[in-house]
C-alpha cells in the first residue's frame, strides 16, 4: 500500500502538477479537503472511493486526529481487500501544498508510526500562485528581497501563540487570516507603518478572482469574501504601476 500526499494547487485546475494527475488517475481512494476547484476530483476514476474530510473557515468536518487515523485505515483496508493482487493507491488530496499550513507533517508521522509507505507530491501554494498569476511579484529587485508566509489563524487550543508579527521580511503573505484581519493588522502596525501598501486576493487563480487594494491601516475595513489571502509590502505599488494595469 502507498499513500500519496498530493498538493492540489491554488485553485485553477490547470495548475495541478502532471505527477499529481497521474496518481489521481490510478487512485483507489481519495480523501480530500475543501478545494477551491472540485473539478480536480474528476481526474480520479469513477469507481474510486471519495471521502470528504475538509476543514473550512468556521466549520471542521473532521478533526485532524480523525483524518490521520482514517488515512491509515483506508490504506490498510484497501490492502486487505485486494489480497496483494495489486498495490492499492490512497490519495490524500490537499489544497495548495501539503506542507504549507496543510498539516501534512502530522499525517506523515501517523503513517510512519503505522508502517504505511508514503510519497509526497508538492503543489503550488496559493501564497505564491495567487499573486504571481496576476503578475504581482512577491520579490522585486530594489524593493523586496525577502518574503514571509504566515498563518493568520492559529489553533485556539494552543497553550501559547507562535505568531509574533514582528517579521522583518519585505513582503508579508498571510494565509487563512481574513477572519482575524482586524486583530492581525493592528498587531502588524506595531512594527510597520499604517500606510504600508496592502491588498487582498479573493479566489486566487479562479474566474471569480478579485483583488482589493488598500493600506495596512485600512484593509480591514474592506468587504472581503473568502477564500482570500492578504499581502503587505511595497511590491504592491510596483504591481499597481505596471503599464498593463
């Protein structure tokens, strides 16, 4: 048995990798998250078992611990049902990249502890895919030589917060942060000027994509729909000043 942790990419079905498509086409089971584009599931065979285990802002269908155990169970069940005639393939399909706030590491630990073979197929994270598909550079010579990707939402059960917001990178990219955008931007303004350019990209890489320009001080007052990412930094002005805009 082999479990593949597969990154589905930022949303656009054409931005999933060739290797990911090849594995999906051979899948016996697909355990999938909330995806920006459900068309990706069409790559899997019609007779493949598809199990939704998604986590979406404000609602968790299954806990992470339940997901971990379910992946192992499906891998072992598939092996037993096929009696060694062929190597069953279980795909854990995750939006973006499995290791960019996808908790893929936790799933791998569970697989290792249960002697389940695995392989990781990287995906295009929305942190990079959403801005660059628009032509917004996260780095730019003379303006931004570094960027940081950070979560805007931490597990409330944590005993201690890890996000400190005192990042020195030129460009700050915040995933899963719209629900806490007011609190987060207030914290960031302790370290950056309120007038720092900021923007939100809704539904990145999809036909419904929308970009909202503002400043660090004012971006929380905008009407924003999820899924969306928040970008802060002077590269936004470079993008706005490009001739094709």
